[in-house]
């Protein structure tokens, strides 16, 4: 009931502002939020991902045969395109909540995470397009380790972003309280998976099976909420 009540209030606010808000500004956050999830879903469909953070360079070289294009496509979608769309969502969300305490933290951490993701995209494309298919096992292993440790760092940054959103949901009228609960759940899951990736612990990295779906829901929901505010 609380969730429905919050969405009803947001719909009413959006209706009052619809005549003054350009249609493009109302559609952009939705496209960015939904596009973020689609980029991940398509990317993981093209090439499956593993939570084994300790694969050797030799194993990466052996597994790369015939999968170069699929792997490159996955990195471009999940780390490149998704990074740009995440940046769009957090900037628009930060603008929507206004000057509340925590809005700059949310936007800043989201942009930092997007920047790390773009670096990962470059590393992943180099790994899948040159190091692994070229038989450079040592380089492939180093790239893979760096990629995973950066993933852990990015997850910690995203956890800070999620916590900021939880705080804002308590203070900003445009965000419903249930979005704060989603942010808290996301932060906990991200910290667990971040430990696994940053410290190369495959067991802890399994938490990504929880944190990634929650992240997709968070980003998509954030885009929809920005749309409803009409800002």
C-alpha cells in the first residue's frame, strides 16, 4: 500500500508538471534506466559470465578460441554502454532530488563507478580482442586480474551510491521510502560481492548473482522515478 501511495503521489506531481516539461526530458531517464538493464541482459546473453575470479592466463587463452567477437560485444555492452547509461541516470536522479544532503554523493559515486566501468571496458576489449586470442597468457592473466579487482572497487563505490539513495529516500519527497529499502539491500549485496572481486575470493564473488539483479532493478527504477517527478 505504501508503495502504491508513493507512486500515486509521484504520478500526480508528474501530471502537474507535464505541460512545462519537454517530452524529451521526461523520456530520457526511462530510456537510460531500461537501456542499462537491457545492455546487461543482452551482453550476458551473447557471452556468459563467470564468478571464478582466479582463472589463469592459460585458461583464458584456451577458452577464447571462437568466442572473440562475443566476448568483445559483452564487454562493450556491460561495461561501456552500461557505464554511459548509469551516468545519465545518476545525474538526472541527483538533479531530481535537488539540494538535499547526499545528492552530490549519489551523483559523484555514480559517475566514479561509470568511469571505472569504462576503464574495465578498455581492459576487457584488449583481453578478448588481443591478449587471449593472441596467446599472450601472462598478459591475459594480468588483464583479467586487474579487471576483477577494479570490479570489486567499482562495487564498493556503487554500494556508497546505493546508501546515498537510501538516505535521500528518507529526506527527499520525490523518492518513496521503499526505494530506500531497495538501496540498502543493494548496498549489502554489493559489499559482499565487492570483497570477492577485489580480493579474488571466488566464494564471496558468488554474491554477484544477487547484487547484479538488484543493481539492474535499482537503476531501472531510478530512471522511472525521475520520469515521474517530471524534472
